[in-house]
C-alpha cells in the first residue's frame, strides 16, 4: 500500500500533468486539422475565399490571448488550462453536426478559443515549472507526447476514412469527447501546484523584450502560410484525399515523436541563436520550393520537412525564459500569443484572395517572411540573459518600462 501511494505521488508531478494535457490536445485539434480541408470542400463547398475567412476567424481567439491576464484575476492558471481543454473538446465535438459555412465558422471559434487559451497557459506553466537547463529537453518531450498521440490518431483516421467509411460527425465526436474526458480527469486527479513566483495580473510590455516580440510576430505570420495554404495546396492542386493527408500527418507525427526531444536537447547544446538561424535558412528554401512545385510527391516531401521545423520554435520560448523576469512569464505569454496572432487575423483572408490569382505568390511571401526572421535571429546573443537580450546590448539592464 505504501509503495502504491509513493508511485501515485511520483505520478502527480507537474511534468506528468503537462504531458497528459499535451496528449489531450491532438485528440481534438489533430482530428479537426486533418479533416478540415476535405470536410470544408466536400461537405461545405469551400473555396480559397471561405477557407481564408475561416482561418482568420480561427485566429481571433489567439489575437485576444491578452485577455487571459484579466481572467487570471479570478481563475488560477492551472484551472484555466483545464477549462480551455474542455472548450477545445466541446468545439471539436460539435463540428461535424453543422456542415454549413456559418456552422463551421461558429464551431471553429469555440474550438479555437479553447485551443489558444490552453496554449497560452501551457507556455506559461511550462516556463514556470521547468528549470532553464531542463526546459528545452522537457519541452521537446512534451512535443513528442503530442506527436505520439497524433501518430495514433492519423493511423485511425486513415482506416476510418479509407476502410470503414466513418462519417465526419462521428470522428469529430469521438476526438472531442476524448479531450473532454482527459481534461476532466486531470482536473480531478492532480493537485493545484502553487506558483513559484507570484505572477503579474496586468498587461506588461517591456522594451527589453522587443526581439522576443518581433520573433513571435514573424513566427505567427509565417506559420499561417503553412497551416492555411500548404494543406490546401495538397488537396486543391494535387487532389490528396483524407487518407493521403492523414498519411502525411502520420509521417510528421512519427518524425516529431522521434526527433523533438533530440531537437530540444540540441537547442540546449548549441543555443537559441544557432538553432533559429538553421530553422529560418531551411524555411527560406522550403517556401521557395513550394512556390514552384509541380510534382505531388515532392510537395509531400516539402510538407513533411516544413512540419519538422516546427519543433525548432522551442528556441523562441527558451530565449524568453532566459531573459525574462520570472514575474512576467504569465503576462508575457499572453501578450506573446496576441502578438503572434496579429497577422493571423487578417493574413489568411488577404492571402486567400491572392491564392485565387497565384499560388506561387503566397509561398514567395512566406519565403520573404523567413528572410526577415533570419535577420532577427542574428540579433540574438550566443548566451542570452537578463541585460544581454540582444547582441548590441551587453550592459546590465533594469526591469524595463511598463506601458
């Protein structure tokens, strides 16, 4: 009995909770993302215009992430993470029952509200609960857990759509319902972990965080190109089915499961500067190739490579962790998500109109964004810390101005 209690207490650790919540997210979000393009085209008759509008609507909750700071006045971060997971599950659960333009818009906003508020809390809690040395590796392991669950989901989706002919509504219900169950279990099973440092409960912008803000802004703008249009290209131009898209996601999840912890460890060894320079050089090549690809298999290879680079974004989080005042983490995580989604609110809709005229121009714009990100990466010091946030500022800095 004593041994069982000891094992149970070892399981009730913050790292385990982070990984379990990470497993709950793809049960809804991976299902939603994998089916989206085919569901939108086959059931709702979407064109590039509607998919652009939908993706802009999806990003509005991310843009409003700064409101988390005010919610935290009445709800603890950990509880808000649980509530956000529940909302993610509910939005996904309802998606298949409303196969209309308006219905898909509404369920997308519900799902997205849960997803983005959870991601904000996950970033904040991870950077508070994890030490600076262990953070890159553990964050990589968290990505790997999500990828492992996604791997299972993509395999099941491939069977469900190719072999069993399961209805979209049923798949959405199962995925969303599973997230709801896990969120409820986490809320009941895990204790509340007290804050190591009391967090600011107000919106904070600091001058010395400007490079972090710039990096997350460009990351959000650039990522929209991939999320919105890379998958849409595979379906619209090359005629990929749900099963084939699921297979690509399956490959992506397998590689992330194997490589994300190693990428996290590598970031810890070579530093954020070198990791991000490598990422952005790769993305310049990938987006340029997307603009002119004519072979479906080569496009699939680009899709896999593009997704693999996502794990390198750990470096932006750990760069901030090294330069941040610990009291700023929750507020800045919320502000960072808002900044990350500024371009996401309007960019998909604008580029949806560009897409109608030229697919290539959309991806060349993405390559240009990667060039800007590369220039920003060169400003990161080799060993960032408080007072040395950028290469041309090596003097100790005060906490900075609060606007």
